[in-house]
C-alpha cells in the first residue's frame, strides 16, 4: 500500500510540470518565471534524485528523473532568454 501512495504522489507532482513545460517549450516565453526559483528547484530535484538513488527508492527516482527533465527544459529556456536580455 505504501508503494502505491508513493507512485501516486510521484505521478501527480511530476506530471504537474508537464503543462508548464509544454507551454514554455512551445511559446519560449519565460518572462513571468523566476530564474532564482528555477535554479533552486532544479538543484533540489537533483538532490532528491541522488537521495532516491542512495536509498534505492524507485518511485522517488522515477519521479525525480522526469521532474528534473521537465524543469530543466524550462530552466534552459529561461537562461537562454535571460542571456538575450
């Protein structure tokens, strides 16, 4: 039962980034996104991923791999836009 809760939590929190990532990738508009917040968030997700690997927690690992990819894509677009300004 505990694993099911973990998988459901991982699914919901991970895929909550999908609409924002798709919109940002499509429009390339990151004006209202905080650079500092995304730098901190992506770093934190990476730390959670490392932690999941260390404790061998599959839901934690899978969720954070996907979240890292989605949030990193937003961060990379934000950084590219930041450099243009």
